[in-house]
């Protein structure tokens, strides 16, 4: 009887095969003509979205599942362990002059057992970046653009 109870508890607390580990995607930009970049965004697997506009306006919103789907699919397709730390042209490794610098981070797993992957590029070296990194960047920035006017976190 105790063995059956222990097995039942183990099965009830074991993660399901389809359960995905939590993740978050962070995009930050800086530089460019204004020096402020093109904004920033953080997207979490639970639907929390934080947007920072190029003007520095910060807001948060809770996304519906459908709105999160494109980023979620991009996270699943991404192979960040293959990304370079930074993509740049050999004759301009610092992104001179007045280019926007983009940094993309994918963090997978729970706090304490997180795995972080970071890559980046400048405007002129964007075409060198991994396709899955660019797809993830575009999905996250599309959400940022769609929610620049968010007012408050809605639950």
C-alpha cells in the first residue's frame, strides 16, 4: 500500500512530457543617431511583456496565449547554443558609426537552473546573424511595436 502511495505521489509531481520549461527573451538596443537605440523588450513564457520605447517609456502588459504564440514557436525552433556571441564585419568590429547595436538573450529554465544564451549584431552585420536568432528578435520586436502604448499590466 505504501509503495502504491509513493508511486502515485511520484507520478503526480513528475513533469509531464509535454510541459515546456519556462523561458524569457530579452532584446536590448542602443546607439544609432540618437544614441538611445530602437527600444527594448522582455517576453516571458507566462505572457508577461515589458516594453521600453526608444524615448524611454516603460510599460508592462499580460499577453493572451495567441499573441505569445509566434515568440513561443521561435523559442522552440531556436538553437542558441550555435549562435556566436556577436556578429560583426571584420573591417568594423565595433559597429562604427551611428549604428544600432542589438543584443538578444534567451534564458531557458527555472531560477537557479537557468541557461542563458546571448548574441548580438550591428545594423550592417545583421545579415550575418543566425536565422533563428533573427526570427526570434523579429517576433519579440513585433510584440514590442504592437504594445508601445500599453498603459498598465492587465490580468
